[in-house]
C-alpha cells in the first residue's frame, strides 16, 4: 500500500523507523528487534539506508522480512550523496521487484572525512530521478523544523523543501523535535510557501542522556528546559530515564493529535520495548 493511501484515511497514524545493522554479525539481533516492532502493527515502517549504499542489502532484507512475515507496509530509504545513477536505478528496480510501493528519497549524511559527490548533489535530484523512472512509486522526503544544519537561513531551507515537492515528493517526514511549537510554526511557514503535502511529525523518545547531545549535534534541534530538567533528574537512573522519555514522547504525540496533526513517525532506535511503551500509552488514541 502507498503511504499516501494510508494517510488519506483521515485517522491518526503511528509509524516506526528502524535501521539495518552495519555488520553481518549483528544482523540476527537487529532482524529480531525489527520483527518485534512489526508485530505491534504500526501503520507502516521505514527502514534506513547507509550513505553510498553501505547497508543496501541489509535494508532490502529487513524490509522484505517484515513486509512478507507481518504484511507491514514498508518505506525503504534510498540515499544519493555518494551514489551513481546506475546504483540508484538498480535499487529502484530491486525495491519494485520486492513489491515495495514507497521510497524515502534522501541526500544522506556526508560521511566523516567527506565524500565525493557522484551523480547527485541534492535530494530533489534523486526525487526527480525516481519519479521519471517509475511514476507509480510513492516518494517521501525529509524536512527540518529547526532548519537544516547546513542552511544559513530557514527560508532557504523551506525553498529546498518546496523544490523536493515540485520534483515529485508526495509527503514529508520531519527531523526529530522536542518542542511542538517548533513543529506548529514550521508547518505554518510551509503552508504559507504553498507546500501542502502531508507532513509527518518525527518523534524521538530519548531514553538515555547520551542521546540528547547526539541528537542536537545531528539535527540542530532545540531542547526545551522542561526536557533538560527530566534528563538532569533521571539521567543517572536508566529505568527511570527510559520511562520518562517514553512518557515525554507520548505527551508530545497526544498534543500533536489534539491539534489535528495526525501523522506521527517514531524513531524507535530498534528498541521494541520503547515502541511498545509509546503504543500502549496511546492505545485509545491511535487504533
């Protein structure tokens, strides 16, 4: 099923993101974790993809496994920063052969130490390539409520998002954020610029203190004082921090849905217990 068809049903949706292993020795444990998350029956699951295709086969295998075993709609990622056009078309073909109707098209993170640009420089170029290769594929893209860390101005970043939509992107998923007002303001600015596609709110349950600094470094997102107080109070107690992180994320989601922002995408970090905790907290709200 296409993601746009799921989103068009008019009810709140809760989807989960998982990532493949970087090493073959970790494959079985990661596959088991992703199966446990799929068994929770989210609206769909996205499966990430390493820059340059470093984990492409693992992405394929994980996505196919949860699709075939649980009937889960999957959204495999495809990055382009270090990829050739030939590799991109190979991956599009493999995704379609496996029956996948959706692709999350991303530039991808530049590896540490830099990476040569091959046939693509921006996500909009990849989106356009996918659209021309197969007009039936449902294409998603990323967006950044706090602005992309590489953009000097937020208005410039929104123009890049608009370019993605004009190239063929049919829905967007935000980078993580911890303050819902940031998302609401961003959504207003997108709509003001004529970007009308669905925008899924990306929620990251923070279950250990180290995730905070890592998340801020990667996304540049704002961390509200309310959340910093939680980390300061519970950060040295793993069980309490996990519970507090799940509750904080669930409260974010409840507020989003109450304000008619129905599409929620949770970055699970391959933690079935966290995904289940979020789902249980929303059992009467998202069903």
